[in-house]
C-alpha cells in the first residue's frame, strides 16, 4: 500500500507516518515515492528526482538561494518500529536521525510558498552507509546545478543548537621497520614494534590547536587509533604500523592537514589512507547572519564530520541545525522531543518568511 503524506498535518503526525515507514539504507524507495508525490502537489515547487533522492525548488527570482537538506534513510531497525509516543516524547528508529528534520523540511516546503529566499529542499538516500553510495554525493556529481545556493542548512540532529561547518578528518599510517629474527636470539633482530615507542610518545605529547572561525571554536585532535604488527609468537617483528587519526579545523585543507602530520613524523614512512575535508561555517555571509538572528542561538563548532562538507566542496557555506539529541542516534532507545521538533520548525519558518 502506498504511503500518503499529509504535509498540512501537525508535524508530530507527519513524523509518526515517516518513522512508521521503514527506510533502512538501500530501501528508501517507498518513502522517496511518498515524498515526491506529496511535494508535487505544491504548485510553487518544481520537483525532480535522481534515484531515491528527491529535490524540490522554488523559482521566484530572489537574489539569494538557501538549501535545506536531510537524508531519508536510517540505520537497521532494532525492534523500535512502529513508533511509540509517551507524552512529549516519540520513540522509534529515525526519530532523531533524522526523520524529525525531514518532517520539518516537508512541512516548510508545503507551507512556505512566498519565502524571502528562493529555496531548494534536498531529500536524499544512502547517508548511513559507505560514502561512495551517498545520495547527496551522487547529486553533486550528476546534477550540481540542482544544489547551487548561497547558504545551506542540514537538519541533522543538533539538539536545537546551531553547529557551524564541521571538522575535517584523515587517517594516516606511520610505518616502522626493523629486522626479523628468532625471539630466542632477539639481539640478531630489530624490533619494529619497539620502534613505535617514540611515535606514541610524540602523539601523547602533541598539543592540539583550537581555532576560532566565525565564533565557532574548533579543537583539533591527533591520536593513535590502531597499532598493528607482529609475525608469530617466536619472531621479532620487522614491521609495525601506527594508524593515526587527525581531526582538523576547517581552515586546513586535506592537503595541508596531511602535510602537518607528515612533517610531525618526517623521519618515518607516512602514507594517507583516508580523508574527508572539513567545512567552513560561513557565518559572516548575509543569509547565515539572518539565520542566526531568527534562531536566536549562538553558534558552536561541529565536532565530527557531516554532509555539510559536501556543500562546502561546492562553495556553499553550511551549518547543522535540527531537532533531536545526536547522542541518541543509532541507538535502540532513540527518541525525540516533539516540543523541540515544533520549536525548530517555528525558528526556520521565521527565518524563511521574515521581511
């Protein structure tokens, strides 16, 4: 049976309908179909689709365009669908991450027909799985013109706070070499695991930067996250690899961040194994300043990586702002405050309609 979404219904009723429609990553078709049908009923929106990503746009000739984005998929269900309501709290998979944000977006898309900015609403698939499957990434490759904007809001859960941009992240391997020998005659070899001690000591003594960007303080972190080495219980190892994770402020590019790590361990063989750029908040831009005024909340740095970085790669400053405690995401106990969902909707309505 097809899901029919009533975008004029109260936001809590709309959220229940979304949560009660399973949409685990890779199985977003039913919910994407419902979103597309519901948005197509609004004459002020032009609706397009790529796979299970749905994009709705206004074309009112405004000088500024703002994107609101959210993903339709969830992690696997943990016996927490259908939803369950207890007073102000709605329990269920996706209530926080991030069907509450999606419900707010849908309500705004239908209700705000004469916004102060032109608007683009992006509902995308495959966020909770491998990055190469991410629907927003696919849109940026296939249809970058659909995402053109001056400012972007990602309605990921932030507990109703404004989190500007995001940190970048990389993993690098610091490789130590030695000489293999029998452990009974260890003096004939060189233990590569022992050689890792100075690397670990350097990491333990590392003093991380704190960087203030647009009033958001990003604290960096450089840490060993894995040590691998060893051949057998009676062999002196000739190789050891210390895997290092660097969470860096968005004023550094990936190249600059890796250069910093490589310089810190310049006497070793250092290779980059994985990286994702950060995102500058861009809170000095006029549409961002107006957003902060409408929301009435001070911005703070986003610790961690989110899809705002994909907007940043397109030259679009972006922030995270949505209902729900991010610490509840992906848990069996996931829930959201319906009062907070309504408050986020009201704040964004003020922002999009103020004269």
